[in-house]
C-alpha cells in the first residue's frame, strides 16, 4: 500500500487537540491569542519537540518546526494550517490540517523515511479573523501582504491590541515574520466547509484555488430617542438604515457570479433597548468571488447602498475596510501531486475552488501551493455542528501525506 498514515493515531491526535478549548456541545472556542490558543500552541510545541524537532516562533506568533532531509540546502516543503477557531466553531476547521501535517512527519519518523527536501511544519497565527481582523493575518504578515505594525495595533472588541495578547500568552517570538527559506511548495489539508464533495459523492477534493474577499465595517450615526413619544417623521433610526443595506448585501450576489457570496455577520446596535430608537449601529459586510472584477463590483454596489440608505434615513455614517485579498489559483504541479495521490490510494476525487479563505492564499504569494479538502457533512462549518467522519478525515489525510511525500521527494 506504500506510504500511508496510522488511522488510529490520526484519530487519537484529533481527539486530543479537540479537548483544548472544547465547548460543551462538542465544538471549539479557541479564539486567536486567547488562553485556549496558548494552550493549543503549547500542545503543538510538545508534539513537535517529542518528535525531536526544534520549534521556532516568529515575531507574529507563527510557529514553525523543521525536519531535515537528505539535502539540507534544498528548498523545503512547508506543511500545516491553523489551530485557532471561530467563537463556537467545529473541531476540524484548521486543526485537521495541522494534525495531518503532524501525522505526516510522525509517519516519516516511524518508517525512518529520508526525504530529499527538508520538511517544515507550521501553525499560523489568527487564520480565522474573528477576534482580530483580517482573516489569515499571520500568513498575510509572513508573506509580506500585511504590515506587521498595522496588524500589531489591531484591537478586539475590548480594545486589547493583538501585540499585547501575543506578549501576554508568550508567543511573540524572535524570528522575523517572513520566509526563512526559499520554500519549494506549501501544502495544506482542510475541511471543505461546503457541500460540493458530499453532493458529488466524492472522497477528497483537489483544491485548485481560493476565492478573494473584501470585508468592510460601517457605522451609522442616527439619534437615540424615546420609541413612544418620538413621531416617525422626527426619527433618524440607525438600525433602519443598516437593515436596508443588510438586505442588499443578501441580494447583490444573486445579480453577479454563481460563486459570489455576501454576508453581514456582525451587528452591534446601541443603546439596544426595546424602547429606544437605535442611535448608532455598526455592522460588518463581506463579499467573495473567484474573480477580482466581481468582488470590486459587489463592493461598489454595497457602498452605493450604504450612501443611499444614509440619505433616506437622515443619518451620518463612516466605513472602514477590514480585509481585501485577491483570489488565487494553485500551481498545476502541486494540484497534480494531490490528484495523483488520491488516484494511487484509490480515492474518488474532484477539483474544487475554495469558497472559504485559507492561509494557502498567502502562502501562494511565496511558493507553489495546493490544498486537499476533506468532506464536510451537510457542508456545515463555523458551527459546533461541523462534522467530518473519521473515514473522510483519514482519506483526505492519507492523500495529503502521499502528495506531501511526492513534493518532498524520497532520498532512500
Ligand atoms: O473566513 C474564512 O473563510 C476563514 O474561515 N477565515
Ligand atoms: Mn480554517
Ligand atoms: Mn474558519
């Protein structure tokens, strides 16, 4: 059967990581740079140290470890993903990719395999972009797409800066947050977080690229007033203006591409009392698509709706950009390695373009990249109901390990 992973050990490692930051409904609450993130980072460090690898942490908290190959000067293969989670997310998002990378390195050790290239394993800081925006922040800084000082200064809802949290949990390292080597390739395993693999009855996904995003946050400034004694024509209701835009954010994608999506995920209305006209409302909006032109068109339409709603309701507003990243398409030599691996192992695979964002987007700025997708049951993710069977985890992790070995090359 050639190089395959130890299924039992993969499941054990997944169960172990899922205990750190576990919620009572079987999900994860492991927000970036929280105490639970510190705990899972310590766990990650322990896994790699036990494998005899030295762990290094960069100044943005990205964690790396290196397994030497036959040729120490060869450009390394980089494998890994992220361990932070959404507020009430699932146990597979990011974690399955890191665990598969750990199990890949464990299997190399167990079989005493010497790879041509060095293999480096990474845990990226703040992929989720929930507590601190943007998403894929650690890989974005590392790839030079985001300015580290700007990202250090980002604050969470309590006004705590990212840099303060990085220092507080002891993961502001000393290595520059930039590629320390000319990486030959980056390979990431992730759950699909969408319906296509399951709908088509496939075992694994060969990911050919990732959508681009644009995220913004708008605040409307109206007039808080008594909800009973203020006649309707006297009102400047910030929430009504926001509601108009929220409806449009839902409608705009249906006029654009078949993979265009639009979401308002966060709304904060003040004073948020049943008998006060909302005076101030902040909400986020986001659009994604495989092509840059469509993303720009969606953003332009949203900004037009934001302005029009402010005029209609007589409220002021301001907005800020929270994220902007181009779509990426992966290198054929890497996607071929994934497709061939699935084929060799007898898994039924199909190509998928990712609707979720991944660190592979920014890794693709640095070196050839590809991803492997595992099936998401009902396509659900970013909820505690996120589920991937152990069989599907194993099929994807096996494909991943085989493709990784192809890209790393065997020296023995
Ligand atoms: O937003 C995303 O797609 C990713 O989960 N951060
Ligand atoms: Mn993820
Ligand atoms: Mn996610």
